[in-house]
């Protein structure tokens, strides 16, 4: 925050990010200062260690998956644009955006994109399907030690059974969307970003 | 339950004996001539009936072989007996776990107190006159408050506990006070001599909520974890607020007429008192931290400083009539952070245990007295006042919770729903502080007995009625919710996933509102404060602090519990099998199964933001098991999920790791741990603990043996479980081993050159990692059993401490 941050971030960059993600000017500068404070190597990019240094993420059961979501396929560094692009998924959907018609490209924080983010937390191998195994992995991460494998296995089976409509024993993205249709995803996957 | 029966009867026998002995020896009223109970001989020269004696006839002054002088030891003896009695009671409850599940501990304590009081009353004894104002405020209150302050969770505290505690208490006191005053105006009740100040004072006393019982209920039944923290923090903090208000109001109550300028002065005084208390606390906290910087040679008395300084802060604040509670709480908070870095691990544990012990004991005693006093004092009963008090207390608390949640909810990650609010409101049990404050009201207040009676009634009502009924009620609500719940398992799981994600992203963005200030403060802290106050003030990254907080050097115990779980993690091997058996027939799930699943999930899924130190209750030490589980599991899965890759790029940065692993601790001071990767942080932490002056707990000693070959067997065990892995046994010569990974010979040599001691786990795991790059499959199935199968040479088994080489880049 303050002059140091904004001199390193050029105005045109801020404008571009604003257009791409929909964040406001002050939000972008604030997040930039957070980005730089995380960037211990001071090379303008964040690596996975930078994220892992955040203690709260370390004890978040899905911490590693969340961190992974920031890094595009195969890369190990993320710059500020990428950082903001990922965070943009969590911007609340404002009312004026809801009326956008289908011709404009879908904003990053649309319901579908939010769901896609969640879907990708499960789907590590990016084959657009949540297999039973991937489901079990995530379940195991989210659950304490008192659950036996059989119990977890049957929970996973039930999950797939409920969602799977085409019988391939895995959950595709469309099935995922369908199963969560009654859930207020827009509210659940949104953060009030401070100005 | 026969065991239970016999145990309890044993206990009652002991209790009875103690009480009988007690009543005999307490010679305050002494109408009934004391009857000797078995074996107790009476002061000479009375000829005793039985028991040991060796008396010649009276008259000759021979050397007395056996004498007894009760009066000399009377006071400490009685105090000890009381404490022992209360502690026996506590043991008794916890024998039969089912009881403590349904009946909060405070209920039981009060009941025992009632029984003892009944006994004493029937033998016409007075309770020992220990509960005077001075004794309470100077001896019994500080341990309780120190206990609360020391274990206060700071972050949620600043987030919203402050609201509930301060504003909530104010709201309650003023609301109840006003309404009671209104009632007093009604002639029929005969209460007109109670003026506004006295009513306000009384209202303050009974608005101190002590939601201890609720915490244990919340733990078992799935409740929003944020709620848990708010309730806990409120409980801690509003003791402080209440006493401050009490002091203020009691001052005001003495004044015959209250003018507007007095109200203004009162508010001003509130701030002076509060802020002054905090200022004193911080001052003493810093002095204590500074002192511990120099205590490395006198480890045995380190805990003493903590207690002396906090007590000093308390007393000095009392001297100046500012809020001693705020002083001691702030002192504990400030001190804790710096002191826990300076003192040895053992001192740290000692401090925590003693603080808990003293606080627990103090509170136990107060509840015990409550029971006794209930029976033995003269009560003044006024139906109207008491019933209206109950009513208003309930109503105002409910309203307060409602209003406050409306204000706070928009700022929260996960807002409080109606069930949470109900829990908050209904769970407002009154506790020890209320009783003590009422009992020690100055006698200048005319209707003091009425106040005491009313306070006792409200405490008993809330503790017994609300305390016992809250659990069934919450379960009822939960059950209803689940039954009406058309949520599928999918929704439940995915929603929890989303909640974790949001919590993670928020933490990542540093979303709590004063991140800017926190960051500035941390910089200031690192640059200045830590240099002054901490002995080795290397700037420490917060991840290191996290591991320290979780005391992960004791991970061995956790491994025992977690190992079953780790082995349950699915592996890619099973994935292959899965694909083959995809033609499995679909399972049928009954409604009962579903309900079961929902139950399992709601009880076992991790709550959001398991804090670094999770709290299970006021009477027990903080419990970190969930966080540790998560961390351990994470480490295991990271090891499993390594991908081939950027090992070369990390080569240059690996050097500091090795250096720091194996250099003697003194040389590490030049390493600025904060600047480099987290791997560095671990070794620096480890080696700090490896210092001789630090704890000598088993897990840490062998850390220094990492340089030696002892580590090898443990990793060998790991490798043994991987039969397909015909690789290098990570032995001593692993550097030169026929390592067929041609990708990184350069880096490996690089390692060997940087440290000739490089036969510790550092390289073990590099090997392991590379082996996994080649063949993921066999390796994946093994680490879990590997952990479980490790030799029980427990000291070296600390996987987390062998960890630093987990190279996150490989993720």
C-alpha cells in the first residue's frame, strides 16, 4: 500500500486487469501490496513456497489444492496477472453483471466459472471427470481420522451414484453443475474484497 | 455401573470423612462439642480414649512424646482440605464419562457444594470465612483471569469477539438494569428502595456470561466453528468487562445523586480504566519478555517470572484502581508471544499447565463455595424481583444476540444462522464471576441479601436448567434440520469444499480487515521488538511459528493415531484396479445409510479454519490434533504426488538447506531464515531446538544425530516396503550410490560437495523423491505403511522433522 506499490504497477496494467477481472482500482492496488508482501524473492512472481508460507493455508485441509489452482498447467511461477485472474473467480456477482447477455464473453466470476474452480479442485488430472479415486482423495483430506475406508468408500460411491447420469462412474462437469443447481454458489464462492 | 457405584460410594465415604473432620476442626461456632473421630487425639492434657498415646499422668511434666497443635496449622490445613475436596469431586465426575456429557461440570460442582453445605448446616457449622472481598479479588480472581488471558485466541478475538463481549455485556447490563428499575417502581412489589445505580450494578453482575457448558456441547454436535470461537472468546473477555463495569457502577452506586456530569465522568473513567489497564499490561509484558531473554542459565525458575510479572501487573493496577483484569490479560497476551520463544520447551509446558491448573482450581473452589453458601446463608426472597430478573436476563440476552449478529453477519465469511444464534443466546450460563461479585458486594448496599439470593437463583437456574437442556435442544434442532434436509451427500461435501476454499482464499488475500496494520506491526515487531526481547531474534517466518505452535516435535504420538488413516489414502495402484472393475453393480443405499452418512460427514468433516490452537473447553488445555492431522497428511500426500521436474532449478537454493541442517546452531545466526524458502525455515527451527539449552524431550535430541547415520535405518524401513523399488538403499554412501537417475547427477554432486555430512535425511528424501519421479506406482502405496512400520526407535521417527527436503516445487 502506498506509493511503493503503485509505482511498480503501471496504470495501464491496472486498467487491463480491471477490464479482465472486474476488480476496482483500489482493490487491485491493495491486492498488489499483498502480492508483493508474499513475494519474498522479490522477482515479481510467486512460487508455491511463497503460498505455503502462509500458516493458515498450511492447516487448511485443501490448502495444497487451492495453491495448485493458482498455477497454470505445468508452471511453477505465477505473476500478478495470473494471481488476479484466479482471485477474480471469487468476486461477488454484482447485480448489473447479471444482465449481461450471452454474447459477451463470460466473466471470470460467473456461476459456471466458480463451479469450474471447485470442480478443478477435485479433478487433478484435468480429464474433466471426477473419478471415484479423485473424490476419495479429496474426501480423505476433508475428514478426520475416525472414518474408516469402508465408510469413506461408501460415501464416495453414494456421491457418484447421486450425480452420475450417464453411467460412466464418474462425475463430469455438467453432472457437477446439475447436482449443485439448487445451491447458491454465487454467494458461497464469493468473498467481499476489501477496498 | 457397579464399578461406578462402588467408586462413588468410596468417594462419598472419603468426602464424609473429610467433612466430618473439617467440621470438627473448624472451631468458629463450636456449639456442639467435638466428638473424636477415629484416631484423632485431642490436645493434651485430656486423656484420650484410644489411639496412639503415650501419656503419663497429668501433673508430671515429662517430655511429651506426642503432641498436637491444631491451631497453628488451622488455616493452611483447611484451605488444603477444601481444595482437595473439590478436586476429588472433579475426579469423581470424570470417572463416569456419560455424566459429563449430559451434565456440565459446573452443575456437578455446585451439587457437591450443596451437599457439603447441607452437611455443614446440619451440624450448625459456618462455612469458612474465606470468601471475603480481599481474598476473592486478590487471590482467587487473578488465576482465573490469567488462565483466560493466556489462552486467548488473538485473531478471532480481534475479529468479532470484541463485539460480543464488550458491546453485548454493556447491552445486557444496561437493558436488564433499566427494566428491573422499571419493575421496582411498581409499588406492589415493595422494592422501591432500590435505586437505579443499584439496579445497574446488579444487572452488571448477572450479565457476565460463562458459556462453558455450551462449548462442550458445541464440540460434539456440529456447530459453526466460528460460533464456537466467538462464544469462547466472549466467555473469556466478558469477565474482564464485567469487573470493570462492576467497579465503575459500585462506585456510582454509593453516590446518592447522579448528575449528567457524573455520567460523562463515568464514561471517561471507563476508558481511563480500560486503557490504563491495557497500558500497564503491555508494559509488564515487555519487561517480562525482556527478563526471559537472560534466563538461559536459570531454566528452573523461568515459569516463575511469568507468574510473578502477571501478578505484579494485577496488583499494581489495583493500586491505581484501574482495571487489573485488563492489565493481567494484556500482560499475558503480550508476554506469551515473546516468552514462549525465549524459554525452554519444558518451561513453556510447565507454564501452560500451571496456568491451567491454577485457573481451574480457583474456579472450582468458587463454584464449590457457591453450593455451600446457598444452603448456609440467610436469604431474602422476593418473588417478583427474582422472577423478573430471570425473565429479563433471558430476553435481553436473546435480543442482544439477534441485534449483534445482524450487525456482524455481513462481515463474516460464514454468517451465523438461526441455530447458531439460538445456541449463543440459550447458552448464556452464568458462572463463577457473577457469584463472587455478588457475594463481595459492599455491605453499604441495603438490599445486599436480595441481590445475593437473586444472583444465586439465576446461576442455579441457568447452570442446571439451561445447562442440562441445551444439549438435547441442539440435537433436536440439528435432527430436524437433517430430516428436513433434502441435501444430497453431494451438496454436503461440495459445500464444505467450497467453504474451505473460501476460507483459504481469504487467508491468502490477508483478508482480515487490518491486514495493512498487521503487516506493519509484524515488520516493526521483527525489526525492533524481537531484537530487544528475544534471545535469538532471527526474523521468523510465520510458517515456522505455526509449526512451533503445534509443537510438532511431538508428532510421534500423533503418528500413532494417524497412521491408520494414512494407510487409507487411495493410491494410484488402486486407481488402476478401479478402472478394471468399473462394471461393479450399483450399490443400493437405504435411507438409514444416507442418514448415517450425513451424520458421519457432519461430525467428522473438518470445520473451517481449524485454528493453530483449537480450543476444546475452558477446563482443558488447547487441542491441536486436527491441525496436526492435516499437516501430517499433507506431508504424506506431497511426498506421494511429486512430479518430475525442476530439481535443477532448486539446486542453488538447496544449498542453504544443507548448510543449515548440519551446521552447528551457532553458525546459523547468519542465515536470515525469512528471506529464503520455507525449507530453510524448518532446519533453522529444528536446529534451534537441537540446542542443548532447549528442551531435552526425546524427540529433539536425535535431531542432532541427523548428521550421523542413525537416520538411515528409518528410511530403510520406508524403502523396505517398496519391493519393486530396486533402488538404492539410502545408506551412507547414497551420495555415491549407483543412482541411476541420470537426470540429476550434477545436483547430487553439488550436494556432496556442499556438505560432507550429507548422509542425513536430507539426501534420503532427495532419493526418495527421485525414485518417485521414476516410478510413481510402487512408491505411492508405501509411504503410508512405511510410516506405520517404522521401527519404534521413536526419537528418530519424526517424519515432519525429517521433512525439510520435501521440495514443494515438485508439486
